[in-house]
C-alpha cells in the first residue's frame, strides 16, 4: 500500500495572568493563572492546529481563525481543532499521530494528561494512542520558568486516507 505522508509542526505561546481560566488540551486546569488570549488560549490545541495546517501547506491558525474577528472571541479551542481537522479530512488525509510537548513551570499537569489525550482524540475522531502529550518545566529559566507564560510544540504525521 502506497501512502502519501505529510509532516507538520506547530508552536504556540501565551502570556499568563492572575484570575484567568487555564485550559490545556481542551481540559480546564485549576490554577491561579490562565492564558491571556482572544480565544480560550489553549496553547496545546493552537500548536496542534498549526501543525495540522502546516502539514498540508494551508497557512496557520491566525489565517483561518483571526484574533481580530469577534466570531472567535472567547471561543473554545476544541471548536477550532474540529474545524481544522475537518480541513485535513476534506483533503483526503488522516492523522497517523501527534506528538505534543508543553512547557509550563506550574501547575503540574501529569494528573490531566490522559484526559487531554482522550479529549483531543475524541474531537478529531482518532484513537487515543495517536495522541501523545508530554510536559516539562524550564527549570525556572526564561519567561516560562518565571511563570509569565506557557508554550507548546506539536508535530504531526498525516497520511492520505
């Protein structure tokens, strides 16, 4: 069987501020700080969307869901992921796997990783074992280490369905 593979990578970053909700991988995480953003600021989903779009040379998340549009103000990023994955499927591709790395000093997200994986897999309609999420701190170095922001990287492999 011949398979047309496409690889994409994505990155997102958001500033953290007191009193905002923290949503990562489609899951609400209890914390004193949350992401400053036009949408819900879910860096995991935003990086994943950019990776999916990049794999098919479809631009970036800002092109499809601009932060200047009232339509996307406060939007649940799971909706953006569903729309992005629909674009992938419309072009005849499917996710083989996604590998996501979150850089966040606090809080610890290990208790939420499985729920995040399940949430992302459900939104895209793929098996849970196609979604990997890892997290690391930056050992208190840089803006992430000072708890001023959060970053996420995503890599995806797509295959023509």
